[in-house]
């Protein structure tokens, strides 16, 4: 049975994560209407569940408060995290629309 609320869109977007007064880098590999999965090997887990995700879209920096949903960890390093956005900005919803149009372009 499918547990996801919305379909995932594959992508490759550089992001920054902010928590515990530090900045970390990662790559968003898929997006949904309310969150994303971020590959990162830079973050030391565990950490507080409230973070901020930042990335560029259309010459604008989007900074969105998020909550940690899931951590994917390999034996020797951290693969990434799934986050849900607490209040997705219109810019993020525009990004979703843009990414979907790329997938469905002829």
C-alpha cells in the first residue's frame, strides 16, 4: 500500500541545511508537494528535528522551515534525510510546478 501523500519528482538541486547554529550541504534528489529527500554525508546524526532548508530558484534564495521525517544511514556514512516543510513557500510550489513541467516536456 502506498503511504505517500504526493508523487515524488526526481531532481538534483544543491541545498543548504541549517541547524544547531551550523550550515551543512546536500543535494535534494526528489521533491514532493510538502517536502524533499536530501542526500548528505556531511551531517552528524542525530540532531534536532527542526531545521531550515535553503536553495536557489529563479535567482532567489528560498529558506523554508522543515521537520526531519526519516534518516537513511549506511554502515560507514550517512546517506540522507527526508524532511517535510512546515509552511511551504509559494516559491517552492513554483519549483514543484517547474520540475513537473520538465518531466512532462516532449
